[in-house]
C-alpha cells in the first residue's frame, strides 16, 4: 500500500506535506497538488493510498475523491479497488493496475476471471510521520497512462 512510517528527515526534499493524519482519516480523502499534479490521498480500511486524481482513460476531470461520495470501492481477488464513476474501470489502490473480467471461450465451462491491463494509474508513496501525511514526488522515469492527463492539466508549484 506504499505507506511508510518513520522519520522523514532524510527524505524531506522528496516529500510533500499533505495534511494531518487525523483530518484525512475523518474526511477519508483529500485532493491536493504534488509537483503541480492533482493527486488524491485516500484513507480506506485503515490504510492511506495516493494516486493521480485524473482517471487514465479519458480527459474528463475526475477526482477520485468523488468515489468516496458514491462509495465506489470494491474488493476484487483480495485487492482493494476504486471504481471510476464515469467509466466503471476498476483500479487497484495498491498498484494502479486496471482490472477487467474476461472468459476463455475454449474452456468447457467458461467462468469470468479478473485479469490485469497492467499499471494504468500512477500511484504515489504515502509516508505517515508523527501524525502528518506526506506524499513522495513522482518518479517520472517510468510513465503510466494517467500521466497524459496529469501533465495536460498540470499547474506550476505544489
């Protein structure tokens, strides 16, 4: 779930302060900017997660924080997922993988199975330190589908 606890002194330049742990737990989510990117931080089932706030398949502005309003979470094969209210895409909170159901018509009794499209949504590392929540600045050496819209609507600053 990309959350670490401990002292942040060594990584301070790589981290962006998001808010107080208790405040985010109460609201269950916060949308903020990290290096100009819109990022949403969730508190779901006792864990903190962060991902790009814009959904990867289309350019409509979608803050995944809306998913909390509509309770659009689902457990799929033991993985917590958020469901895009616009596209119904399932995205794992842990890895950003897009999941879909498929059947193999060659099987005698085809049963739908969950498969991965690969990592589609950029996930950001969350650090909890002394009651504060930080998100790591993104490692842009690897690109993901959500980067297109994160970059397109990026603003300067944090």
